C-alpha cells in the first residue's frame, strides 16, 4: 500500500471529524454487505457513511463507498481486515483532497402561504430542485457535495415539519489522480 493520504479534516455539526474514503469493489452476492458491516462492528470501527450500487451493467460486481472515521481505527488495519474478506475484489483509498464526493438529499417540507416564499428562496440559493409539490408540502432534491447538503439541511431547520433523507457519500478520484490500493 502506498503512503496513507491525509484524512478529511472538516466540520460536521460543529464537531471536527477525520475521515478516510474507501472504494471497495465486491462480488455482487448475498451476504457481502452484511459481512462488511459485521467486520466493522466486531472491530469497533465507526462507519460515517455507506453507499452501495452495482458497478457495471451486468451487476457481477458492486461498488461500496465507505467513509470511515479515522479516529476509530488505523486505516491500514481497516484495509487489512477488508482485504481478508473472500468477496472483496479490490480496495482503493481515495484521499479526500483528490476525491469528487457527492451525496443526494431528499426532503419533504410542510408549507403554507406564509413560509412558501422563504422556502423557495432557500431551494434556489442551494441549487436544489423541486421534485414534487402539493398545496401543503414541497419535496426537494439536492445532488451535491456533502457540505452543500449540510448547508441545505441547516437552512431547512427553521421549518416545523421536515422529513429528510440523505444517501451517504459516493466518491471517485479526480481525473489525473489515482486511488491507492
């Protein structure tokens, strides 16, 4: 393994966090995700975010993007434990400074005549899109950086009733950068 990249040094909810991004190619078979989650639980490693999807059209492999709390265990130990799992094909460690990270946020907000204009301003300023609307609520979507999703989530806190879901991060190395294996 090459030199360990510096972990993400950011602020989430006003608490400094340190993260590493692992992109894990796995065989698309039943139980693989459970084995990965079990490994993290047994070792006491904290998963900050987890996203899984087929990595190709034939669905033979899936890509698991795991954002790991670097404080819970050394990165080398996490990668070593993952590499022991039979269905793991490849592991890439993507340095946050070399990563393109995105996340999807969906939120349904109860609105009325008094607050609809301010909600529309928040949506426009965040670069979010309205995906559903009725007389009493609006559902919005933002596919953006984790920071952009954090900002929209904070802006929506002023509304009384919000149902909000986030997918977790997905990441790829920037063009011209390679993830370490």
